[in-house]
């Protein structure tokens, strides 16, 4: 700065000297005196030069600061100022979220894994970070760090996620049990548990025996009949809210409990139990059949389920998602003797219309196993 000021001062002095000599003078008026140059002109020239430099530097600094602050504000906005794009959604196996810097992800139900091709993902909840493929912890908040790009992939059959930023791809080819639940709900054949997460469907956990039975009764369009039923049952362990459902199902031959006096309502239902429920409701079995371990085999033989479904039921833990899946495809199963499929029987009974069924079918776009 001092060198630039001195140089400018010299240039101004030179210009003044040249100007003075050009203007000329007399014997009593020297053209330029050394004293004047040193004590008057030089200080004024240096002061003027410094003022110009200060003004120029201040403008440059202000411009640089404005640019820096704009970049910082944009980064902060990317990280923290997107409450309007936070959204909860239900996803299926194979779906992915491509997440750039600033994206955030919370797994509310189900299973998912995160990976990072560059940089890192921060688990804000416990203050750790990861870059390689890592299983996500439910209800932990994950933040994609600066200059990073991450991928969150759903590894369970269904899941519920909360995310902000990023691009969600629903390209997974797994059966979309979320869509099937929506389709059944549109026909008043399915309801959630009221959990407040993922429409309350809770497809990610095993159904209890009493939940499975209620789901079956709703799927058959018989809930109102069940609630109005005056039937009785011999079981001593049924909660009050489920009493009418169990009594109705017992009278109709859908269930006979685990013993003469116990229904075991809180026991997790397995695949054999629910498939047996479906077989009985469709007329392919009854309560005289007590070995539910053969239910999937009998369902395959009766074309109630496919070979792919039989394999999946054998390989996986039975979840509410599976109950929804079986209930949805049971609507298209012909009744014994090659009679009309179940959905036509329900349409004839006024449970829902043919148009409503067609609209529900349009919601399910993934192929059957």
C-alpha cells in the first residue's frame, strides 16, 4: 500500500512540475521551489492518493463480502431452511433416495441402508458419520455433509421415511404392499391401527392373531355384520374391543382358537395362520382342519396363491404387509367350483361397486410374485 501511495505521489508531483514548467514564471516567481514540493505539494498528493486507494479498496472489500455472504446464506438455506419440503412417505423394497449435500433422512419404520460415494453422512442423533454402506438406525436423523452425495436404499419389503431434499426413485420391482393397502382401504376393506406413522398401516411389523382376524373380516366386507352379531364364543382371553369380531368369526367357522377356551389374541400370526384364515373364508377349508403348517401347500394346490408367493411366505417373517398382499389378491380368486371371483361376490353384495374395484386395481402397478 505504501509503495503504491509513494509511486502515485511521485507521478502527481511530476505532473505538477511539468505543468508548472509549461506555464513558465518570472524572476520573482520561481517556476517550482523545492520547499513547496517537499512541504506543500507532496503531503497533499499522498493524502489524495491514499483517499483514492481507500475508496477503491473499500468498494472491492464490500463486493467480496457481499459475494461471500450470499454463498454462505445459500449453503445455510440448503441445509436448514427447507421445512416446506420435509415429507413423510411410504416406500417399498428397492426404492432409493439420491441425496446431495444438505439432504436429510429419517427412517420411521422398516429397514434401510445408506452409502456415500464421496464425503460422509452424519448421524446427527448420536454425532457419528459413515461413508461406506451402513444400516440406518430407525428414528435417527441423517444429514448429507458438505461436498458429499449419498444414496439411501430401502432394504425391507415396506418402510416409512421422512426426508428433506434429494430425489426419491420408486423404481424397485418389489410388490407394492403400500399401494395394495391403499387399494383395500379405498374399498373399505382395510384400516390402519391409528399409529400416526405411514397412514397408520404398520405394514412393517407382524400382525397379532386378533389383528389378522379383523383384517380378514374387513377384507371379506363383513365388518358391519360382525359388529352387529349376537354370536357367542368360548374364549376367555379376548379383549372387549375384539369380542364381536371373534364371536362372529367363530360362528362362521373362520377360527376355532388355540384351545377350547383360549384364542391367544396377542400371539403373532404366522403365514400358516393367515393363509388358513383366507382358505376358510373362501370356502377352501374349515375349522376341522387344525394343522395350519400345511395351509400354504393347500393354498398353492387350490390356486389361491402362486408358486412365487409360496416361496416368499416360506422364506420371510410374516408381516402385516403380507396379510395385505394376500388379502388383495384373494379378491381375484375364484370361489370353489369355478364360481365367480371373490370381488364379484362382494360387488353383488353391495360392499363396493365394479367401478370402485377397477379404480382400486389401477393403484396397484407392480407385478404379482
